[in-house]
């Protein structure tokens, strides 16, 4: 893929990402307004987590593994053999998904018991999980479709699955909340997962017809691929452990705190969905192609350019979300059954999720670059260390800080993981310069700190208030003042990064690609 193709693919992913995240916000707003932060909402959040965890693990493993493996198999044995490998993986994953879905539908009480929510909430969660069980299989097949489509440079369909999923949940809640209660949201999850599959199926069918090969449980490269998959699967499951422990520890708090943490996490993850994934989704196949062909200098150049653009976005967003957490929570959730206490419960962890945005952006770029070179073992080691540290910090911060302590522990672990992953990447790819990266990020950080100082002036002069419109005005003024000063300083301190960003924007409009 050329720089222009990467930029155009990023634009498509960004468009669907913004639409998906907007619908995600609407979904969370509707859930908070209709059900509030209650025991039922806690049960729903945990049941949905179990379903989404399978999809998240599969999506990470398949996209991380299939793209470099397919390209290497195609270089080594041709396109037919590469497609045959994809079909073999598809068959085995499908068998596992069907068996797992049947298990969950028959005995949902088993997985729900992991959360120790007490008898009332556990029974609600088990009933909801039984309704959601088909969504587990459907989301798994959607993850398979996503990985195979991305292998062939198709990003529109995979990027739109979030729109389909959120639409399904909204339909379920709006149509059935009055008669089914929280169960309507569970039926919405299953509907959303079905829409995900239906949305990608036509594009997947076209690629499958053109690709060749046939469904089979055997392939010469299947066993080596499964060996490569072990550390990737381990790393992905370890990443989900922290989400599980957050749910587990939050479930031990007062009813509703788990839901508040989930709503805050939805807001805190928005920058990754809207801004981070659009760039790195099409960039990953590019990096994998460079590494497969031994183009290490091109890999380093693409990495540094991406890091600069990410810093221009991530650092200001980190500052804005951190100082404006209360106002953002008020605008997003302050209505219906989510009163002032509900908003406060959401805002306290949101501030720490905001702190983690910058680390998440750079850390994910490091992770993807290592994964493109099939360095899953290093990713797994960094994840293990981060998970252990996070759980330890959870236990330290839980009682004095409640759900905010869990978010703080996550933020600290994000930056620890970033440092460890950077060390591994530098050791395996010496062409990527830590000094260049540090100076690049530092220049953007100084510009952002100048914007922060300017933004603090209206913060002290203008109280935000506790209504929707007062919070909107406060956020607009602070964002405008801080953003303007940041752009002015960035023109002086980070002109190269701004030039790369302008080039990407020109490519989005169809301008001529430049080397």
C-alpha cells in the first residue's frame, strides 16, 4: 500500500469509526438514562463483557496473526496455498465457536460465577448471558471475516461492524425496554452481532470466490501457524484479564459502581476507536509487508511518521479529557436516571482514563510494529508484567479510591507496558531510534503544555456548572483556547510532524502521493 492508499483507508475507517463511536455514545447514554447505575446494569455489563471478551480475543489474534502469516505464505508458496491456510484456520475456529456457544447457552451460571456478584445480580447476569449466547458465535465469525478482509486490504466492511453492533443494541433497548426491562438490551446484543455478520458477508463472499482454495481441516503450514498463535493468544487473553479484574473488583463495591466504571471506560476508549484505529488498521499490513520483504529502513520511517501524527492527536486529547472529565461526563450522561451522583461516579475514573490516552496511542503503535514482525513473544512478556502490576495496584487503590483507583491502576500499567514494549522493539529493530522518538514526542508535549497553561486561565475564571449547556460552553471555551495555543506552538516546535499530518490530509483528498 502506498502512503495515499494508507491515508484513504484511514479516512474510510475514521468515518465508520466516528459513526460507530457516536452510536456507542448514544447506546451508553440510552442505557444510563433508561436503567441508571443499578444492580441490573451491573449484571448486564458483566454478561456483555463475557461475550465481548471472546470477540476481542479472536479479533486481536486473527488480525495480528493472519496478516503477516498470509503474506509470508503467499511469498513462499503462492496465493492458493495462502488461501488454503486461511480456510483451515477458519474451519477450526468455527468448530471452537460453535462448541463454546453451546456451553454458554446450557450453563451460563458457570462463567457468571467468576464475578462473585451475589445471588441477585448473578442470577440476572446468567439470564442475560443465555440470551446473548448466540452473539458470542456471531461475533466470532465477524472477527474471522474482519481478519480475512483486512488481509486483502478491505477495511470498509470491518470498520462498519461497530455501527451494526451498536444499532442492534439501540433497537433492542428502544423497542423492548418497556416490556422486557434489561433483557431487551441482551436481545439487542444478539441482534447487533447478527447485523455484524450480515454486513460483512457480501464482501467476504466476493473475496472468497476470487481467492481460491477450499475448506479443509489440514494444511502443511497449519501446525507452525498454531505455534505462532500461542503467544499471541496468551497476550490477548492476558490483556482481557485486567478488564476482568476491573469488573471483579468493581462488583465488590456498592451497586452501580461497576456500571459507572464501564460508562467511564466507554468514554475513555473513544479516542482509540475514532482516532487511533483508523490510522493503524491500514498501517499494519504496510508494516508487515515491509518486514516480510526485509525493508527495515522503510519500517522505521513509517513508524516514526505514524508516531509523530499520533502524538499531535493523543497528547492534546489526554490533557482535554483529564481536566474536563466532569464536564464530559455531564454532557454525555447527565440525564434521565443518571443524576449528579451518577455523573460524579463516572467522572472520577474518566479523568485517569484520560491520562492514559497518550500511552495507549504510542503503546498500540509499538505493539502493532512488533506484531508485524511476528514478535508475539515479546508482546506477551510485556503484557504479563503489566497485568501483574495492574492487579497489585488495583488492590492498593481499590478501597481508598473506589472505581477511580481501578482506572488509575490501568493508567500506570499502560505507560509501563509502553516502556517495556519500546525496549523490546528497539532491541529487535535498531533502525527505530529511541532518541528520535523521545525528541519528537517531547516537542509535541511542550506545545501541549503551553496549550494547557493557556486553557487553565478560563478554567479558573469560568466555573463549569452542573447543567448540560454550562458544561458544553465550558468545554468549548477551554478546548478553543488550549487548542489554538497548541497549534501555534506546534508550528514552531513540531513543524515536521505537522507537515506529515498535512500530507496525510492532502492524500485523503486524493492528492499525489509523495515519498
